[in-house]
């Protein structure tokens, strides 16, 4: 099967969305399908064409940016050419160009599947308000043109202002989650490198971005340090020059300085190092506070490495702890409640631990790829039957 995947940003850009698509695309390619990703050349140093892990990538030059969005004048030409080639179009929203690509699917009688990753809210400002409305309009047009809309969870679908309008089209497919089994030698080396012996380690894995709620973990630290003076936060992920988050980083800089003895940035880690990171943590925290977080892949990665989680009580985000029992939730933006949840997990940690196999039976990349493969085949067969009957 020829699968055209369309999204605004793809690897090496790091976000939950790009990681999701990379994992699923790679798994579908491994299952024998031709997978081609149509995305932006958000960085001019990136090649226009390349192959990564069996997945072909076609990047379209960017003329200008509007907040985190991009304007690509030639996207229509490429979408037309590749929609003709594909057997199925798989679009990832939010995406300004989704409606145009979905329309091509309708015109060429190709099945169109949307995966909706999160509701989007851009920072204040008149230009961002205009951009926000434009993206929302295009996403709604894409929904009307699509055959199926995929949500990570039913919980998020029912609470999302967008998805709740299209529940008759929604299918739930759990996201692809994978992380190597932590290697004891790598874990020991990681702990030695960062001087973690004798410390209570609180992990956070994210971009340094406003919606991730980093300030609430910073505000929770005094309450945690009152009980565990040796507590230390390890932050894994991009934290310098994060696209669109420069002002946020500057605002938090004084707090990072205040807690410099209890907060360490470890940067972007490779998968084996991420496994060592999670295994080195006593608890991992996901303090996101708005609907741009619809699940939180990192919390399941932590669980697969044996580490319990404290996550915001948000639609979709609360599902992994409810499903596995490996953690607690707290009211979003409540730093005191976050501290209390962290302290409880630290005090009762064995009660929140489960075997890796328990978590993997609920979340794994092969399960996700098989579900998409079955959906694509179902839609293609249905479209073929309609063509024959026409």
C-alpha cells in the first residue's frame, strides 16, 4: 500500500506529534508499505528529500512563518502530485494545509484519514489570533472531507471542542509508544555521569515550552525540598532556542537560577539514554496545563521503564495512569497539589509500580501500526466497492 503522510513538522524536529508519526511511519514501512512523508523544510539546512528508516521524506520550502505555522507556496503542487500516487492519505492535525490535501483525496477518490493530535492555542497577539482562526477553519474543512478521524483516547475526543463535533467519524487508536529496556550498565553510567547517588530524582521529559507547565514544577519544588532536601529535577529534552518559546525561557530563567542546585538540564537524549534517564528517576512528572497536551507519550515511556508518573488531570492525559495504575493525577496549574502528588508517589512508590509487560499490553508501536493498517485496508476496500458500483 502507498501511504502519503502529511504534517507540518517532521523529524529532526522534536515534539510528541513528530515522535508519534515517525514511530508509526517506520513501523508501517517495516510491514512492507511504501510510506512517504510530506512536510515542511522548516530549517533550510535540511535536505529536500531523504530516506530515514525506510520512510521517504519530501520537504517543501518555507516562504515565511506565522508564529509556529509555516507558509509553503508549493505545497499544493506537491500535494496534487503525491495524492495521485498514494492509495491512502493520512493527515496529522492541527495543520493549516490539511483541508487542501484532504480535498485532493476527495477529488482523486482516495481514502482520507486524519489523526488529531491536540487542540491548538497560539500565544496572545492579533496575528496569532488570525492564524489560530485560520488553522481552526482549515481543520474543520479537513474533518468534513475526511473518511475517518483518529483520536488517541475516547476521553480526549469527547472533551475536545474539535473532535466532539465529529464523534460519528472518530476511531480510537492508542498511540505508538516504545522505549528500549533499560540496560543496567547504561543506567549506572547515567547516574554516575549526573551525580545522582543519594538523591531523590524527579524527571521531566519535554520541550521547554509554555504549555508544558514547567513553572508549576518549579513552584512545587520548595514543598518537595522541605521533605526531601536532596531532591533534584532532571529535565530531558530541548531547552535552548526552542522554536517560538524564547520569551518563555527568559521568564523562567530566574527560577532556574534560584534552583540551580536542584534542577539539571540533560538535553536531548538518544533512545537508550532516555531509557536510562527514566530508570534513574524515582518519579516522572507531566505538568502540562492545556488541551495542546492530549496524552503525553513520555509518561508511558517512563512506565515501561518501571517509573511511576504524576500527570495533570486533563482529558486524555489522565488515561495512562487510569489504565495502568502507575501514578497519580493532580489539578492542572496547582503547584501545591502537584507537590503533594509527587510526595505521595515517593512515599508509596512500590504501590505504583507495575511490570513492563503490563504496560506494553496496552501501549506498543506494533499494536498501533496494525490498527492503522487495518483501517487503511478497510477504507480502501470500501472505496473500491463504491467505484465498482458507480
